[in-house]
């Protein structure tokens, strides 16, 4: 649950920073580059916690785990 909260806080904070960057951009000259850069930052902020969760969790392939799932059906 803490990782979800951390992800939400980082996405909200980054959204505010991206909004400020778009508000103070020097003009239309760098519009595409700024949008590309901020989109990549936003994507990394969203995917980093998800990838950390999947990296730290290992499936239980043991025979006992398989027997326990059969009881659920």
C-alpha cells in the first residue's frame, strides 16, 4: 500500500512540475522537445514503482502452493 501511495504522490508532484515547465517555456520553438522530455519523465515516474514491485516479487512455484490453489476451486 505504501508503494501505491508513493506512486500517487510522485505522479501528482511531477504533474505540477510539468505544468509549471509548460507555463514558463521560452516559446513555441522548443514545444515538441519539451513535450517529449516531460512525457518521458512522466512515463518513468508511473512505471518505476510498477517495475520495482514486479522485480521484488517472486512467484511460488512449489508443489504445496499448487495444492493450496486447487482447494480454492
